[in-house]
């Protein structure tokens, strides 16, 4: 092996995603929610206000209901999010070749970032490229991942050179990949009156404090719509997955689903471009629950367009971001 190849072999790529419980059980979901919702990047209320709500209300009463939702999407391979992320890491490894090590970790749950980085430390990684699989930067996702990586690296005696992908909301390959997935779907299922871009929600307070996430979501939708040559009245941006009673960024996906049939849009396509892999929020909340809201309100045809998952274009995008 040449000196040049040795140097390359000491480079690692860390793919990260949000996370998943280990099983669709109340106990596993409670453990996952406790880790997730205790993160001040996710809920930035003072701890003396938030912890009584988290430990006294949410964990005791929400865990079992959430476990039932996870059970509805669980597969023989386990969590769809974890399975897809691991497949993405394997395919990215093939695309990049043996000159780098590709590993995947979850911000919450397993495999966790600290343990995966510990494994990379044992492999004497000297350069680390972190790719959080969140196209639209937010402090609650990308910055939280930064916190976890930085915390883990504090224990390294020899800190690697770290490069960070902060987001790719307007990357041409990302926009092209989303647009092509919509076009492919519409060739098989033509006739939709509206295309709904449903992004994960964010408390409005975070937006007013300077989080750019909302603006990145709007930019992604606009660029995809331009690529597809859609008129402004042929698409709209909505936000899903609210938690609690505080105001979140609007319009809410659930509300829009109930209003569209009354406005004459009875055949729609829905896509969630902020999710790099299908998960509870897409497979249950969008593909099932919001479909029911739409149909119950008088809608007739509702199609969820899957996340990019392991598509060739998606892996090509990841490889380009790393290169």
C-alpha cells in the first residue's frame, strides 16, 4: 500500500440521522423519547419548566400510543429509518470505494454517535467528514448533531480534522433528485391538482430567534417547483409533526389536508423533502393519517411520494457532497 492510499484510508464519513427506538414497545419508545425530548436543542424551554411536563405527562402517557404507531410501520428488518440509513451507508461506501470508511449513526437511540466514533478512533481515523442527513439546516437537527459529535470528540487524545456538511437545501443534485422522483411518480399516477411539500414543523419561537430552517424549506420547494415548471397555484408548502400547544410555523399539514377538498383540490400528491429516509413521520403520519384527514374531508385521490431513500440519485448526491 502506498503512503497516499494510507492517508486516504484514514478518512471516515459519518452519516447521521435523527434516530429510532430499538423496538415498537412502550419501554423502548419511552427510552427513545426521553433522550430525544430532553435535548435542549429540540425543546429549548427552561429545564425546570420542561422536565415536569416531559417526565410527568409526555413519557407516561404518550409512550404507549407512540409505540402503537411505530408498530404499524415496523418491518421484518426492524425500524425503516435505521434499515434505510444503513443501506445508504453501504451504497455510499460502494460509490466512494475503499479509500474511505463510511459509517452510520443515530443522534438518538442506536447505533449512537459516541459508540460509532469510538470505533472510528480505534481505526485511527485522522479526517472525519460528517454528513447529517437533513437537507434543510435547523438548530434542532443539524446543530444538535454537531453537539453530539463535539461531545464525543472531547475524549479523543488525537482529534481528527473535521469537515461538516451544514445542509444542502439548494444543491442542484438534491433539487434534481426530488424533481425526478416527482416526475416518475406522476408518470404512473397523473392528474394531481396540487403538489404538497410537507416539511417537519418547528416552533415559531425558534424561527423568531433566528433559526433559518423555514427559509430553507421555502427555497427547496421553490427550486423544485421551478424545475417542474409548476405555477404558484399548483403547489404549496406545509409543516407537520407538531408537539405541544405552542404555536409552530404554519400552515399545518393537517389543517391543509382538511381544507383542500373544500377548495376543489380532490386529487393531490404529497412529498416530504426534508426526510432523507422514510420513517414514522412519513410512513404513518403522512402516508396514512393525513391521507385519512384528506379523504374524510371529501378528497378522492391521495398519493404520498416516498423519500429519496436508496435511489441512485440520492447516493450520487451524497457522494458529491462528500467529494
